């Protein structure tokens, strides 16, 4: 392991934190706390993304299964979150390690100023030697603004704090070509290089745990987000948190995903991963070449159609005429205005809309083109 301090994000899922009955797996949490406190004592910056609020809330309220109704789930999460933090605080305090609770919703990462504020808060906490414990704010999150699962949240947090490592702790020792429980000759996957990712074929089924929300598919999606922002990502066994130390020391455990080379900046990471696209713009062949090859701004003349109802400064997907996503950007005009100016020259914008706006629909500084076409 590098002697230089590293920033390490660890995500632990409900299936690792709880017994099949929904009761807390105290031994696993204690081992995790010990491992993370040790890493912190070695000078590393540690962020823990922890699921489990709904599961712990269910156990506290003696519910036989995870609630499906949104309002009930949010109420149960409110019960469970306090209890979960109490358990963490008791265990970390035993080792004199300070912790902080950070609850996020997608909305915080969608607005540029709150994204920057969140980044600054994490930097100060890590500078103080605190381990932030992050969870989605289930109590107030609404469906369309949910991360969907803590795998995605952990990848976005890893990007936000410019982490070196993201560990996704799960109920299998590593990723396999198929589910080893049902396919006995499924092959273990030890390393996925940065240029192999888009060719990776895995039978990524849904979660096997009634208490969790993330299956292997969400972990792959999280690894894709994290590696594309320069974070080395590992999928490994949650019941053995001490394996994190072994992997950092070079032992061949888990599945590792090599990070992509880093060229983008924080603003472009935010556009790509922090925002939820509110619509789509379909481009003609000339515009596709201009924005992908020449990295120019998108002009109204190159837009042939659009989908969605959005406002100026919202994020949209840019697609070719077959609907394949080429990238994402922040628009200078609303969907109603783009509907009027699409296909027209920039010099006609003022006459059509009745006011003199930007020449571009998406300026190149607010445009991120996908690497893999």
C-alpha cells in the first residue's frame, strides 16, 4: 500500500450489515469499524457509505418485510437511521474515532452551488480526521430524485471527494461471469482493465437479499461511474471487512476495476454524473461530427428534434438521429424555445424569440462527450 495518504470510500450494503432475519450483524460492523479506524490512524482519509437504515428500522419496529409504500419506507428509515448512527458512534467511540453523519439526496448534487458546498464540507471533515458516514436521505428523497441505491451514491461521493479507491462491500467474494450459486462453473473475474470495461459481459442478476436494493448490475454501474472519474474500484466480501487492508497491500482478493485516465475537470464530472437529464436533443450528422470530433458548442441549426419539458440551465442528453447518447450538456434555452429555434441559424434567434440570447444551445464548456462511441 502506498505510504502517501489516500482517500478511500467504502460502501457497505444492507445484506452485509444485517442477518437474514433483519437483525444487525454486530460482528461485521465491529470488524468494519476496526478496519476503518486503523486506516484512519495510518493517515488515510476515509468515507463510509452505509446502507441499512430501512433494514434496522424494520427490525426495531418488528416488521416482517421491507415496506413497499414510499411514505412507510421513509418513516421506517427515519427510525432506523438514528439507531444505525448510534451503533456506529458507540463502536467508533471505543476506538476514539470521531464520525459525522452526512445525509444526501440527488438534489444536493444536481445544483452546482450545493455540489460545491458538499465537496467543501467533506474536505473539512476529512481534514479534521473525521470519518463521514453517508447515506441517502430516505426520509425526504422523492422517487425521481433518488440515487436508487447506495452503490450509485458511493460512486458519486467517490467522484466528489476525488477518492483514490472505492470499495463496494457485498455478499460475494468477487464478481463472476454468472451467479456462482446457480452456475457452478461461473468464472471469477479478478481484474477489469480500463479498456475492457465496455466489453464486460456478466450475468448481473438482481439482489438476492429481501433487505437490500442493489444487485451486481448496480455495482457494475457504480464501478463505471467511479472508474471514469479516476477512482480504482473493488468489489469484495462485506462479511470480511479486513480484506480491505489485504487488498490495499496487494493481495489478490475481490474484483478490481482499473481507473480511466483522468482528463476532465470537476464541473464536467458534475454535469456527467451529478445531474439527471431532463430531456433529449437529437442532432443531425453535421452537428454530431462538430460536437464529438471538433468539441465545438452545439448550435440550434444542428438540432432536428427534442424530447422532454425542461428549462434553461437544465441537463439534457445529446443523441444522434438513431437515439444513441453522445454526451450531456446544460442548455441555454428551455424546451419551448429550442422547439422554435431548432434548425435555424444563430443569427435568427433574436427575431424568433423576441430577445437577444446566447448564440449556442449548449456551450462547449457545459458539454461532456462520452468516451466510447
